C-alpha cells in the first residue's frame, strides 16, 4: 500500500503525520465513526476540535444553552457578538471549517434514546449528574462508547465506558512485534460512581471524586455553582462531600474548600489539557487503537493559585465584571487579569504547539492590555499536511507564512490581543533582530520548536537575559513540558544532553544491521547523486574562483563525471541507472567480500561476520524484479531531471534498453582500504555522509593539479563555445511531502535493495518516507494537552512564584494513558572559583559607567573586578576574541587598557555597528585552578 488512492477515503497528504501515530486501519475505523459532543463551552469545543482534525466520519455538537460572557474565557470559536445565541449553533460553522471531510451538525433539543442510536461514541462535557447517568445507561445498553469530561476552575475529571468486551488491537504506540488483541469490559457510570476504578485514584483523586459529586448536588439544590471565594458556599459543599463517604479521614477538606472557591471558573489551559485527553479517548473508542482509560481520571492544578502570604483573593476581587475574562477572574481575580494583559512574551515557532499556545494566550488575555505584546516568529510557510493538527490554518492559507496567519487568526479570536508576527528563525545570525533590547524587554519566552539545537540556543538566550522559558514538545502521543525559571530551576539542557544519536558512518557504509541504516544510506545516496554534483557543476560553470578554492579530489572528479555523463536520451538515463545499480549492489559487495570473506576471523576463533555485522550477498539484476525496476525508473528519472532533460519516463522502453545492455564485468578494486571502525573512518580524507563506499589513498598534489588544469581547460572551452549554460544542472532537494516527485520512490528502492544485500527485512513506502524525511509523528490531541500544561505553568510565572515545589515539569503518553508531573530540579553548580560555586544563572554584573558618568575603560573595568569582586584578571575574552592578556608586551597592554569598552568590541571597519546594551566577557584569573570556571561578566553599557 503506497499512495493515498490505495487507502480508500484516507487523504494521506492531509493526515500524513497522524497516520504515523494511528496507522491506516485505525484511520479507516475513525472515518466510519459518528460522534456526538454535548456541551459547547471551552472543554466541549476543545474535544470537538481535536476529533474533527483527526478525521472522524461526522460530528454533532449539542448544547441547549446560550452563550454567556464567562464562556469567552475558554471557548475560542465564540465572540462577544455571540453572547445570547445558542452555543452549538454559534460554534458549528467555525468547527466545520477545520476539516472539509467531517460534516458538523448543531443540535439543541433533548438527547433521546432514538437520537443517540445514530452515534458510535457519545461525549458529555457540561451536563448535570442526572443527565450523565441517563445517557450513560442508554449508551452502555446500546454498546455506544461513552466519554464524560468536565472541568471546574483548576480541577477536571474524565470517565470512560467503552462497554463490555471492547476490543483493543494495539495497546501502545510502539511498533508491534506480533499481532495483539485484548478485550476489556467497563462498567457504566451509575455502577462506577460508588466504587470508582482507577489505577491512579489516590487520596487526592478520591477527594476530587467526592467534590465533583457534591458539586452536582449543590448545583441542583442552589440552582448555581458556588460563588468564587464565598466561604459559606465552600462550607456547604464540604458538608455535602462529607455526606458521601463513610471514610471521613480520607477526605481532604482543604482541597474540597479550594475546589469550591474556584469551581465557577472557566480556564482555557484546563480545557485544552483535558480536551486533549478526552479526545484521545474518543479516538481509542472509535479505532480500537491504544489502551483506554480505566475508567476514571482526576486532575487539579490548584498550585497555580497565588502562593500563601502573597495575594489575598476575595469575593469582590473574583466577582464577574461583564468581561470576556469573567471565567478566569472567578479563579484568579481582576488584578491578576490586568497583570496578564501587561505581559510581553516571545513565541518561537508557529507550528502545531505554537498555534495552540497562541490560542490559549488569546483566551487568557495574555498581552491583551496596555503595554502587553506577544511576538511570534516562524520562517516556514503552511503546508497541507499542517492542516490536520494546527487549528489556526485553513486550506486557503497553504503557502502563506505560518507566523502571519497564526497571528491574524488569534486576533480574530480576541481582537484585543497585541500580537506581532515575524518571519525569522532564531539563531546567532538573527541577533540583530533578537538582541539585547528585544530580550531585556520580555517577561518570558515560549518554545514551540522541533530542533533540539534551536531549543538549546533559545534556552541560552534566556539564561543570558534571565528570562523564564516554557519549553514544550511532542512525538506522537508522547509530550513533555519543562518550565525554566531563572535562579530557581535547571536550564533546558546542555549540549551533551541534546546531541541526537547518530549511526556510525562505518555502519552505514559497510555494516548495516537495521532497515533504518539502509534508509539513511539511501538518503545520503540521494544527495550524493542528485544534489551535490549539480551544485558543484553550477558553481564550476558560474564562479571563476571555484577551482581556486581548496577542493577535494572527490568534488573535482564529481564535476568531471557529471560533465562527461550528460545524457541525451531516456536510454542514456536508464543505462546510467543500470550501471549504478551494478556498482552498488553487486560490485561493491564483491569487493567487500574479497576484503572480508565469509569465513574471515578478526582473531583466531573470532569470526569477523558476527553480532551486528551481517555478511552480505551480491544481487543479480533481474528486469522482472519489481524492486530492481523501481530503482532503475526512479534513478533514471531523477538523473534526467538533474540534467534538465525532458524525456518520457517509459518503463517498457527502459526494460528494452536493459535487456539490450552489456554491463561491464566485475573488476576487483586495487588499493582499496575499507574502514572497519569509526576511528579508521575518521582517518580517511573526505569521509562524509555522501562519500563513496570505498576509499582509496589520497591523490598526490600532481594528480590534483592535473585534474584542476583539465577542468579549467574544459570550462574555458565551454565558455568560448557558448555552451556553458547547456551544461548547467538542476540540484534536486529532497522533498518528502510531494508524493509525485519520485524522491521517496528512489529511497525506498535503494534502501530495500541494500537491505536485500544484507538480509534485512524491507520497509514499505510509508516507513521509508517517515525515516528518510525525518518525520515526527504528530496528532492534535497531544499538542492540545501539552499546550494546556504549558499555560498552567505560565500562570505561576505571571504570579512570580518562588517556591520550586509549585512548578511542575510534565511528561504524558496518551496511548497508555500516562501523566507524570514532577518538581523541576534545582540548577546544578556550573561555575567554580576557589571554594565558591555558582549556577548557570549567575553572572558578575558591572555597571559600564564610572563615577564621572563616562563609559569605563578596560583598566577601570579590571580595577572594579579586582577591588569589588576580588578577581585578579589575567585574560579577558569576548567570544573567541582576546581583549586583554597579561602576557602581551607592555606597550600593547597599556594601549588596550586605555581604550573604552565599546572601542574594544567595535564592528567591522567602516560598517554601521549598533553597540550592545550588555557586553558579555569571559575571564581567566591569576590564581585560577585547572578545574575553576568563572561565571561571565555582564557589563551594562550606556548605549543603545
């Protein structure tokens, strides 16, 4: 199965990232599932949004109630003009725009048994207990999967009943080593309410279980929820909770009171988190993929409230104002809402997580007040595959900048949000955009990046400017959130932690043992055949200095070969591909076996071909073998394209050419050295990813000079003959998301042929695309949940929490389902001088202005460091530039010491150079020990 047309109704171009999470069979089941979501407040719309993006058959949204002001604090598809309208009707159109494959219908009447019979899954998100019990009984009796979700302020509950003998096909996200089917049976809500089943139902969960039941009783009794911070209401709720249990000692009364204080609240981060979890359970119910929840889940984030002894919240401060933020003011108070509005945040990345963060920011009113701002940057444009998990983009936005489109979308959600879009990546070369002034003005940064290196860079900037960082990431149903707080927590990571594991080159080149090795080899082969040679030829023809720059023998021979091999017909391309096939899958293997025969021993009694080293076998070309022909067709087509040759790709003509071809016989390589270890590989000159499989000894200078001269003459002849433009080539850049370009076809065929050499099971087209394209599996449910957890940490940052124990790093795996929240680690000792140590957050701060209001000279700086900080400086560095060294000659030292600091670090001669606000210097001191590492010096300059 390869293309979307062979997958029934599955649109692979749209669902490609989700397919790597769920698989094709689960996606087919989703496409046959009709879902009802009742309750269109913040939680309900989150659940609906996620399952619409996932691609169910249809969804009906139900709500008999009308839009209230408090709904706008979490319901992102409602606006102020919708207040007074029915929630389901007001939400229907915007939900329908998310996915053209999923019809969305609004329903406002009572949920009767006959109406429910049309659905395979029913979700309740805002119903009284009597309604929950009635619907649950109907669903259990009719084998309809039932999901109950609810959030009240900073607490949430989730319940699932998938009926009796529900079949689970795959329990986890890992690739199954064998077929696995499990049947589970679950109880209806009425039976489970009294004796809840949950693997994680601790005393806190038990107390929340009782608190939610008591809340239903309170609402039925009073006709409303407890008023925010009303002590009388809290005591009544506690009294009701006590009456539900005979084990009073298990009831956390403080937790129940606090639950009562916040239960009237509606919070976007809570809806996002629980909405992601609930939607994933819906997908499990529809697809049979992954283990369902058993059966209850309770969650609270009451640690988001102000720390004890800081801010006193009262009935008055939490009372409704007739504002779109009333649902949030009920929890945190009006003053906190104003504080949110003044925040200045930087969102790095506007992909799936970035969109969810921006949506949450708009809902909570971050940067929606005077002085507030959100800057979002992303250099990428929207691709169609983004649409299944990035709620701010629509089909009409394909090709537009992600950052600009996302910013415009959240402005529509909350017109008061002050968001600015920029099209830059964040790195050393954009520090003119994101420099001292920019970072110093921020209150915090939120990472929404895939690249670990980019995330580490942003973390380094946050350390430099002492800014908090929210870092989030997902892979399939797994996600994490890390909060980084200056002076309080450890940073995001250090380079050794972030180094992505790489397969040793000798393994890729000669000793693959897994299909991932052959796929990476094929990916390198793609660049080595169709990208790098074309780039070098074009530079050779267009840049007179090409031959003057130091070039490897491999580069120059590649240019010569490309010029000599220029095809004139489809037959020429097929012949080239056939010879390449013979070289890679027959001759190269014979050379390897000549060097290391099957019985070769590394030492007496120790076979060379053992363990991960698989002894290869050469292949014999066969025109009737589909994989052999797939390689020929793909390679010949790409070869024609890179030489800008327009010819018909005719498989029958290719087969005729192949049958008529005489392939040169095998000749053993002479003087070949085959590296066996990584150390030997590093000794080989020019050993790079796209290098040949075998390496000969380096050519001497005479050979290199002769080749350079030959190419110079060839270039001169082409220019004089006016033929240089006809030899220009088209470098082909690997593009994974265009299934028609033949790129993945080539990699799959090349990889599977090499796998056949080594007795490795082949990969199908989809796995080949995922591995070669380095595609990260993704699904909207995980993204929503992770963004919700990140914004809960944002609340604490805005409060300014200083208790490390109030912050939570999180890891979740929705397939299990599993949620682990844990306290961040304190920052380790990074710097040391003598007996004193400091964390990475420490720096030696020195004012850049002296007593006479003039900028410091270097001498004055050294005097301050010695007199105030006790640092006898021997060497001063700015980056890799030495500004001062005690071993310099006296005249040079004195001249340097007399200069002002900005003179020492000036820009290039004659260039306009904006001086920095903060000058960061590294020191070496006279009495410094070998294991001492001094913290950086930060000099605040009087400029900018």
